[in-house]
C-alpha cells in the first residue's frame, strides 16, 4: 500500500464512518491542526530593545539549509521581512505601563537609546513608567508606547497580533496600601506602592487617575496607529488573583478591570479586553479560601459577563521539576497538568461561557530548585519537548484552548541561536499544519531488554494530511533511574504492505548526545572541567549552555561554544540531524544506545505498532 493510500485509509476510518466502538478504542479525532500553539509572552521593559526578535535569514540559516528535510517555517516568508519572534504568530507585552523592579530599569537604561529617560545613576525606579505624577499633576512618557511596539510592527506583526498587559500600576500613581497578610510584596522606602517578585504590587491610589491613564494610553495608540489601534488586544492583570502580584482585595481588582475596560471601550468599542491569567491555586478561592489569593475566577466571570464581558479567560499552566510529587503540589506529569486545566475551566465555566487560553506554559526548574539569585534554570531539551507535546494534545482534547503561549523555541547565547526541544516540536507541528489530528490509544508493555518504566507517560498521535501520514510517539519520565519503555498503539487500517517496518522513516529527539545538542554541550563542558556541579551530579539534567557552566567560566564557555558551532562537536550538525528523515534500520535506531525494535503487525483490520523509547525520547515516524 503506497503512502497516499495508507494515509487516506487511515483518515477514512477515523472519520464519521468509523464504528463508535472502534473509534473509542483506537482513535480520537481532535480536528484539524491549527496554529493554537504559536503564541508567546514578552516583558514590557525588554520589548523596548526588541526582545525575542531574531533575524531568521542570518541567525537561523542552518534550519533553512538544503540538507534539512523538515525546515523552519518563517512567519513572514516572501514579505522581505527577515526578523520575527520564532514560533510566535501573536504575543502579549506584559507590564506595558511600567512598574518594573530596579534591575529591569537599570538594564534597559544602560542602552544608549534609552539613557535620556534615565536621569541619574542608578536610574529612578519609575524611569520607564508610562505615567508619572509630579507635584500632583499627571504627565506621560508617550514615546514609550511606540518604543515598545515599533520593533514588532516594523518586523511585520499587526496590531491584532499584539496584546498589551496593563499591569503593574506605575510607581508614582500607586497607592500606599499596607501589605496584606500572605503577600511577599514589601513597601519601598520613600515611594508609594510596594515591590514584589515581578515589580510594583499595589492598586492605584485613585481609580479616577487610573481611568485617565488608560484613556490617555488609548489616545496615544489611536494617534500613532489610527483605526488599526482598535485591534490591539488588552489584558488587565497577570496572575493578579495572587497576592504575590497584586497587593489588593477582590473589589480592588474588580475596579481595576472594570475601569480599564470602560476606558478602552470608550475609544475602541470593539477591542478585545480580558483579565490576566488565573492560577492553579486561586481560581476557586471562594471554595478553598486558600492563603495568598485575591479573587475567585468563577465569581469574576459571573460578575462581568453582562456589562464588561471578557474576550477570553486565560490561565497559567506551568509545572516545576523541583517540587513534583511534594503534596499538595502537583505531580509534574502532562496528564496531571491537563486534568488540572480541565477541572479549573469546568469550575470557571459555571459562571458563564468562556474562551480558554493558556498563558505561561511550560515545565520549569531543575531537581535542585532555583539558583541563589532566585532564578530558575529549566530543561530546554527532550524533557521539554515531550512534556509540551503531551500536555498540548491533552489540552486540545479537553478544553480546546484558543491559544497556548510558549516561552520560546530558541536559546540564544552570545551570537549563537540553539534550537531547543520546544522549537523541535513546533517545527514538527508547523510542517503538519492543516493535518487531521488523531489521538491514538497507546499503552506500555514489557520490552525485550528491560522492564518498562512504571513512571512513564506515553502518547501516540497521527497527523493525516493529503497523501501523507506522520506518527508522533512520545515518552515522558521524571524518574532519575528510568529505563526504556515499550509503547504499543493501534492504527485502524486493513493489513497491507504498510506492515513492513523497514520501509518506514523516522526522526528522533532524545537525551543522548547523538540527538541532543544540549547533551553534547554538557559533555564538552565536562571534558574541560567547566561544568556546573549540579549538572555534573544529574545525568538527565540539561539546560541552555550558559546555565550549565560555572559562572566564573562563562568566557571559556562562550569560546568553546563558538569553536564547536560548525566544527569539532558540530552543534549545527546535531540540530540538523533532528530534522532529517532516516530509514528505520537497526543500525541507526541503536545510535543513541536504545534498541528501538520497531515492529508493525497486521491484526484484525488494523496495524499493531510497538516501539521502544528511551526516557524522554520522541520519534516522528513516516510510513511509506
């Protein structure tokens, strides 16, 4: 059976003519693959210097090379624009009004272009705020609006692609409210407002002033961008249901949202306005009365669905490796994350219909937790790829989100841009846009060499498009001593030549240095004794290159990376290898140390497929 007939046969039986019992047993049709996974979040301070933009033609040329079978898909291909945010069709700019912490202000003020805004050293904490209040008179730094937006509009993004997150309240118009019990925010001596982990926490001192500020902002947008300004998206808050972000009460946030909504809609009557994303710990605050919470999202929807209806109700959905399994924290596995999202939206939707979006999406931290400066270092390789893939598919099946926001598919160290695990996944999906997405019934089984891991979660998905079908098979496993896992799944297909596994092709992404550029970097660091001790003690821990090196050895690491970019360990060749089709021969399948033993057996009107995967390995299979 040729590839086209194989694909069409699979598509036919997965559709409406498939008997319900077989459909339930073997496939779940999740609809056409659209671009729901291609959004991201930027920080308002660093958007001033074009955060996230990459010149694709020069910086990602290795992903467009002739020797790559599955290339990167530029967003603005053919338009003459070479800069874009990789893997992002749309994005939000958080803290659009300012309210930053001092280190963010200092970092941006060091850039010559913005130094005139920063009147002294160190620059005042309010230097990059949109609204200032001198002698009880409001003034505005209107130039910061176009400064934050122009890099992206000039690259080719449209106003409809950009969301402005109206949080935090600027320093000089913030209240001097006392710190609420349970809040990590702290009063800043000599200033109104309070400082928390993500900047200024307090509500405005005057809601009349807040309305004037938002009204002035919309006026600046209309002046600069005309009628198109009405298509910018607006988000009021960002995890403001927690005291770590918003040192106020539920009525304070309700007023913040309602007054901003009214001011935006006064000038832009059709604009999209939403609250910030809600959190796992606080969405049902009315029921749980959990510590550290501000408001309940179901009550929010019920309150505003008539007069100030939100365009979307987003939530954050991230998990942390260092606290997985520590009750009452979540487990860290994809099934738990998706189940949590499903149950939270079921609760929120009791207040009325909502459009779901997932912001701040990812698997974070290392087993040993954040670094001394409080910053988390996260896996950007195969753990990330498999967690994101399995969670994305489960979310698609359960809550069907309009958008899911990633934290980037590239890692930039110096002048080098590394494709990470999330980027590999998105290239796979981008090259299958429009395909019918079929979730296959899969399970683990004992393999020939080792007992299958009891700690793994597996998934198999078929993507059927035109005359081609691709299969993505994934294994996610957090156990330090995890062993390979054999995965079995059924394809509802009559027996035919497709049962010959040696005619299949595949691509692979795993934790082995032969597949994983970050594993290769880690291996190189160890050879010259500059590998961070935490990473040296954790065989299955990988991160961006400059996070895996001892801080005192950063210069040596940058030199090593540059020397090995296209020669020596050849990091470019490693990343290109992930994007080339290979014949499913035993020799190549064993190149990362795993006996994959792909078998395809016709069985009662279907094909039974089995393949062994290493912990946190992903295979993309192409039957021919």
